[in-house]
C-alpha cells in the first residue's frame, strides 16, 4: 500500500505525525509521505516515529501556487529537510498565509464575527492558519451548520470572506522543489474546475518548467476522473502519483484507501523503491 498525500496537525489535519504513522502501519502502508500545506514542520517527528517500523517515509509538502486566477496545489516529494533555501521559500509562503488569515479575519469582522484571527490561532494551535480552521470557527460559533457550508457561504472562491492570495508562481514552486532534491507533482488535477483547455495549459506550463508528475488518484476522485487524469499523464508524458489526502475523521477516504492506480501509468515512486 502506498499513500503520498496526507495532512497532520502541523497544517489542517486532525492527527499528530505519530498518530498518522500508527494508522499508516495499521493500513499496511509501505511507502508514506506527509504533505502538509506549505510546511515540513511535522516531518522530523514522523521520521523519528517510523524508525524500526517496516515503512519507508518520503518527506513531502503541498505547496500553494497562484496560477492565473487559480489556487493550484503542488506536491513536492522527496525534498531534503534542513535546506536553508527551501526553508526560506516556505517562510515566504507562511508570511502570505499569516497576512491572508488577518485579511480573512477583517472580512469576517465586517460580517459580525469578532476576533476571528485570535480564535483560529487557538483552534489551529499554530500560525499556519488554513481556511478549514476558519470553517471550524464558523461552525463553533453557530454561523454555519458544517464546514462545507462555511466554504459555500464565506470561505470559498468569490464568497464574502474569500481573499485572493499572492501565493508563489508555478515556476518558482517547481524550481524550489527541485533545488531541494524533490520532484514536483500537480495535486488533485480535477479539483480546480478548470476547462479542459485551461487544464492542458496548466500542465503544459508545469511540464515546461520541470514538473514530473500528476496525482492520478487522490482522495475522493471518481473512477471517471481517475481515467481522465491517467489520460493526462499519457498525453503529456508525466508520471503518476497516488494519495488519500487524508485530513482526519471527517475524510471519507482513509489513509491508503484511495482507488488503485491504473496499470498503464508510470508511478513516480520507482526512484525510491527497487
Ligand atoms: P487553504 O490552504 O487555507 O486555502 O485551505 C485549503 C484547504 O481547505 C484544502 O486543503 C482542504 O483541506 C480545505 N477545503 C477546500 N475547499 C473545501 C470545501 N469546499 N469544503 C471543505 N474543505 C475544503
Ligand atoms: Mn487541507
Ligand atoms: Mn490540496
Ligand atoms: Mn492535501
């Protein structure tokens, strides 16, 4: 079993790296990557916990990218930790995340929600605030019936508390991942609701700056979407990755429980396994 995409408490996941490892071992996962949003802070703990267990850990990250007017997620897999240039890159991303958190809070203030930033910081337990933390706050204070509704009413693209963010660009993200010794993979390509023309344009640009793979199987993708994504790999001669995008108990797909990779795809992980 392989899972190259999931989240811990260090971003918007529910579990500690140790608890994730426990679940991964239970699911018989042999190759496992933690890919928190714009941070590698949880990885050392995962490596430490995995010592002496029959599982190979790949260090990962899910980088937020601004491409045209879209928020695109790019996985960096196999990056080396303690790379000062990459750490600097992540620090810039987090600066943008903090500013966005403050901007979202100001929007919510206008809508009658007081002190949102302080409250989401308490919910997250750290500074790497994601929109799911705001969603949790809106549910907690009775504004929304669940997180989905919070995205639909406030936090989703174009809604009243949505703040466009000047995340890093496609080329910088790929280059930084490469310089840190990793490979770049476009996460969940069908989630962006791009037209086919736009999606092809994104992937062509991604490939032209050194992108290596596409996440062909991700969390809640349907069989049709998986086949479409596999088709993209063939068309653009890219490798394929798989992952659950597990965030915790609310995730429908558990660790390692995503659909299998279509046989006609070339996996990204051959370089790490024999
Ligand atoms: P952020 O990086 O702060 O923009 O947050 C993005 C994260 O929000 C994603 O990784 C998902 O975990 C979550 N998310 C995005 N859209 C939705 C949605 N419609 N409902 C619930 N969670 C969502
Ligand atoms: Mn997330
Ligand atoms: Mn994502
Ligand atoms: Mn993710």
